[in-house]
């Protein structure tokens, strides 16, 4: 099993190195210069979007909560379908029109005169929340390697994080996408194949899954976790609110920005949606099978440890039921989820610092070569900060991802949706969305979520959307600037 895992790491680094050869430019490092087709970018987006959160967080959530976890899964699936069916084509067109390399750049270039301030504010928000998101992935790698090889969690975090940071510095966007494609295949293998193994084990041992789930607790067999009335409604709404954040995640939307043309959008949609349906069904089933095995005593002493950390249910089951070679492949799929997401967020963060902060602050001070070197340096800096957070924070992977997801999604989601679909959206609305999404996430998370039972994902997105609409109405754009942006001046004076 260790040999298979080492082979996986070697293949990942080799793929990143092979496709990163040759002369690189800053734009290639950030967005790949339209080198990839739609299906490749769709797989990259899915590998990026489904991190340790899916293979550890959601499987652990289903194991600890039962079938009520379906609302979280459904919210995510709806969000993914929405961004691919509704936003992908418009983002590709908008990127071609503006020449933007980042999501902050896309927002900034849409409002001449406010570009610098919008990009600066956007970049600060991205870097702030992404270090928590990246730390969650590094923490997840520590959990898996500790459970699999009895490796100290500190060393587990360092191994995964150092490799990710290294190949991101080496090849940027190109290295991330090619490794994402490989990792997406491993992830889907784990999420599709292992539930079948679990089903075979359960059937051969006469384990009745629904009965076992009910034995774990009456609420485990309830779609509302035993809640009723308004509390049940808010519980369902909280789970579905995961859908809202997808519309504002830069690490996902940059894949759509990088699509070569409109013709490539359709096959990308098909690949992304099919992958998502299979992956989420598999993750929920793994968690539910975990309940069945624990209730019937098939995980032995590990059951007590799972009471303290439900997010280890997948690696525990793999170690228990699968031969070492296949276990190495399956657990490599788990590590792939973390590495693909962390790598994408590292490149987005470094691009935001260099392209949207340093380059805008010190305009024309850096040559393309210097900007490339700065990008690589910032990748290292963000990686080190995330490693420190992963080693010091005690929050679960699920909790860290929920917090970062809410902050980023609530800040950028309303702004991007209004930019793409509402002609009267103004720069004041952009500022309102970014500031409200960030502040409401932080405030609600630490002061109101526990007492109300309503997630910061829902409250902050609604608040940011309402403020963006309000300020766009109160402080509209000047008519001539809107006209100039939407209707480029003709070369003919007539």
C-alpha cells in the first residue's frame, strides 16, 4: 500500500513537471493561455471543487448525521449544475471581451475608473479566506496519512503540502490542470468503486442498512434529523445553501474563464455534471455504509475512535475491507482530492496577490519575467501560511471549508451573478457585495450561527445580494460608461 501511494506521488509530480517544461509567461502561469479543451477543464474544476470536504467531510457528515446529510449533497449538486449550465458560457464570453486573467480582474475591468480598488479589495478577500481553505486540505492529508501509515499528523501535513506547493511553483495553472485531470480520475474511482465493495461486504454478512441506521439513532433515519416545523425548514435550507457559494468560487470559475471558445462549453458541462452525480452519490453511500458496519461490530476498536473524528470513516473502511494494493489506489484518490483543491487555491491566491495587488499598485514596475517570479514566490508564501494554520487550528475539515466557502461565495457570488445578468449593476454594488459578504460571514459565524442554527452560508449570501442590489439602485453607473462598456466604439465615425 505504501508503494502504491509513493508511486501516485511520483506520477503526480512527473505529470506536473512534464507539462510545465518550456518557456513560461505570467499569463500562462495564471490562466494557461487557452491551452486546454472543455472536458479537461471540467475535470480540473471538479477535482478542484471536491476536496477533502467531499471524501472526508461529507462522508463523515453522512456517517455522523445519517440520511439528513442528503440536503448538503443536493445543495452542492444543484450549485454545480447551475454554474455549468447558466454561468459557464457567459463567463467565457466575458473573459474574451475583457482579457481578464482573474476573477478580481473580471470585476475590475467591467468598471473603468474603479478597476484598481475593486481588484485590491477582491484580492485581499480571496487570500484571507483561501488560507483557511488550503489549511483544511493540508489538515485532511494529515488525517489520511496518520490513519493509513500511522504517520504523525504533522508529517502527514508536511508531505502533502510541500509536494503541492512545489509543483504549483513549478508550473502554475498548466501543472495544476494536468494533475487535476489525473486526480479527478482517481477520485471518481474511489467514490464509485468503493461503495460497490462496501455493498458486497454488507450483503455477504447479512447487514440490513436501514435497520442499522435506525439503531444508530432515530434521527439518523429522518430526512430532517428529527427536527420539525420551522426548525426542520431552516435545517433543510441550511443544507441546500451550499448551492449559493458555487457562483462565487474563483478557483472553480477560472476554469470556465479558461475555456477556449463557446463550442467547448457544451462537452465540459456534460463531463462536469456526470462526474458530480456519481461522486456525490458515492460519498453519501460510503458514510451510510459506515453506520451499518459500526452498528454490526465490523470495525472493531476503530468504532470508538470514530466517535471522536467521524471524518476518518472512509480511510478506516478502506483499510479494513480492501487488499493493500487496491487500498493504496483508493486512498490515493482521497489524497488527490486534497492536493487538487489546494493547488488550485494556491495558484489563485498567488495570482491575486501579484496581478491584482502588486501589479495594480506598482503599475509598469514589473516585467513579465519579474511578475512570473513574483507569482512563484507568492505561491510559496501562501503555502507556508496555510501549513502553519493546518498545524495549529483544531477545526474540522468540514468546518473550515464551510467557513471559507461562505466567505468567498457570499462576497463574489452576488457580484458575479449581477454582473453577468443585470445591466444596471454598478461599481457601488460590487463594493457592497464584497464588503457585506465578508463581514457578515465572519460576524454570523462567530456570534449567531450556534444560537440560531442558521448557517453563515445562507445569511451572508442573502445579505450581500440585497446590499448589492440596493447600492446599485441608489448609486447607479453613469449612462455613458455603461454604454461605452457594452457597445465598443466603432472605428467608423458614421
